[in-house]
C-alpha cells in the first residue's frame, strides 16, 4: 500500500519591480513553479499580495532579490528589501529573499523561443521571471534535502 503524499500549501514567488510585480505559485508538492499574474506596483500592493497568500493557501513567500552579477546590492535590491519588510507583518508565513540574477533575461528568452509577440512578452515577462526565480528556489531546496 503506497502512502498518499502529505500535500503542503503552495509557495509564492514574487518578482518585485517599481512598476510591475510578477507573481508565480508552486504546486502543492513544491516541485514546479507556474506563472500566476502581474500586479501594478502601488501602496496597496503588500495588502493585495497578503490577501493572495490567504486565498491561495500559500505557506511561504519568496521575493527575488536583484543582486548585481558581481554580488553587490544596488538601489533595486534596497527597494526590494523594503518591500519584503512591508509584506512580512501582513502575512503569517515566512518571507525569504532569494537571489534572482538573470531571471528576467531568462524569462525573455523563454518567451522569444515560444514565439510570443513583443507586446505579449511585455505583459507576461514579469510573471514568467517570478516563475523562473521560484523554480530555482524550489530546485535548490530539493537539492539541499538530498545532500
């Protein structure tokens, strides 16, 4: 008799930007990340994302930290840290920061390879970048469990 896996909640990935914010969600097993939506940045964004955490049964939030290729943090990383600090008191789950180097570039490449028009790429790239970042986080977490 095989055991039924204990399904956990989902993990949310956030690609924070000053104008648009991409959101991705994992499956309940924490194996695969899927693009979810793009939100306009604004003062109500943390509350809207906190509401989504509750409605989508999210157990952890991963915010992509835009670190430079040389490992330093510039203004965008500081803005992202401030955003994560505003989100933390609104949710009852852990909010972690995760290196998102090159995720937008990878997302653009995926969309170009899929034949997505330039106009559609602009609307989708943020949520695909969030999924790329979240998938990296999920893969690293899975590798850490094996080691």
